[in-house]
């Protein structure tokens, strides 16, 4: 019918006009097109990973190959082309130029120009990689499904598979978090209450019995003297560094690990700690401040109600700040004056 043709033509014109306009940050900074053809998704893609190396330089990763980068503390964000539509779970930078990201198709992406361009450094086919962590420009780990542990000592030029030495469960666990104290001592966590430690650079990974039973752990972060692992149903535990340094002996006891009192039963998805042990936990309808002793629920001021939101990643900033990312492109930053998280960037069509 004629009216349908007219409506269709109007819709096409509006789509072209809209698609020709780049998305904008809340402060007006242009988010550049995803690639040289000018393709731009006008979708508030879910965000899972975030990392800052200083007050200015930060990166965010998420659904459909989303990589956002900022060099002015988040006043403006640029959308980088990673060359893939792979969901990017986590991102880790060691300085303002060099970083890595992992995805759900088993890819490890690498950049040496601050995230403007990326190359595929490694692929593990049919393996969902969930976390990546480097301690310097050479030594790092990535973990994922099927108890995958990948290790590099040459900046990712080569990746070597490592294995859990004493896991005895019926099903192979998905590993969701990895964090290291140094090149020798690291912790991996995942399904079925799996907490594994290494004291020899990953040559041997020992699964440690732990106090929270068979919960699924989603992330782990290290401080100077301990680590915190978080998981589903509001679970969080403290893992002393001395337990990790015990190596093979750690597999004989869980007495040194303790459970934190968490003021929510909602799932916790990420944790970030400063060297002194203070930091933040984020998850389903929850942003929690950790002062090194107890956890306290914090408020978030955003267009989307906190009760119906989830936060997938958290990164720390100098001088006590923090950035949180999550559902539908949400980016929040801690307002230290009010001690509340406020929406940092809004996506506009």
C-alpha cells in the first residue's frame, strides 16, 4: 500500500541521517566510528571490563567487540575497532600504550598504541576466555572455560597451557578470574569453588579447599598481603599471600582462608584492590566499598535504577577514585565529595 511505502521511505531516511551522526559522550566528546567504513552501532552494549593506568588513560571492553578508550579521564571516549565482533570480557594494560583483552571465542587481542589498533595475538578455538592479568610487559596469564590456563613470559608472543594438578571434580571447571602477586605467585578461581594457587610461575597449580563450599567464583584481585575472591550469591573470601607462597602445601588446608560478611546475596562479578587492601566489589544491583575490614553498600546516581542494574567491572583511580562499568553501556565514576557513584558517559543517537 502507498502509506506503507511512504512510511518505509521515511524510516530509511531517518536511519541514514541517524547513522551518519557519531555517538557523543555526556561532555560532548565524539565517540569515533568503529571502523574506516563509518559503521557505528547505536546500541548501548553491555560492558564487562575496565582498566585505568593513571587518572587520564583508561579502557572499557564489552559486547560485540566494544573497546572504548579515553586519554582525558573519561571526559570523552573513543570507540576503537578491534577487528572482531567477539564479546570482550576483560582488559588489562600495563602502561598507556601496551595492553591485552580476552574474548568469548578464545582470542587474546594485543595493542601497543594505547588501544587505537589491535592484533590477534593468540586463539584457543571453542574456549571462552574470561580474564587476563599481566604483572609487567612480559609475564601474564589468561584463564577460561575447560580449566584453561594460558601463560606467557614474552609479552604474549607465545602462550603455554598450564593445568590444575590435583583437581578431582566430575566436571572440568570454568575459570573466571586470575591475579598475581608476582611472576611466581598467582591465584586462579572459578566454578565449583575452585581456588588454585601457584608458587612456581604456574608450573604447578594446586587446588585449595576453601570455606565457601562449591560456589562459583567470578573474579579475584590481589593487594600487598592478601587477595579477595568474589562470586555468585554474595560470596567473598580473603586468601592470605602466605597461603599462596606455601605452594603444594596449600592444598592440604583451607584454614587460612576466611569468608567476608557481604551485605547482599546478589551475585558479585568483579573486585579491585589497592596495595593497602582497600577497594571495591561490584555485581548485581551492588557496588560495595571495602575498607580492609568490612564491606559497605554504596549508592549510584544514574538514569537506570540501581535495583535493576548490574555492574560487570571496576577499576581504581589514583587518590581514591574508581570507575565502574556495566549494563547497557553504563559508565560510573566515584564522586569522592558525595561518596556516591555518578553516571560518567551517556550514549546518544
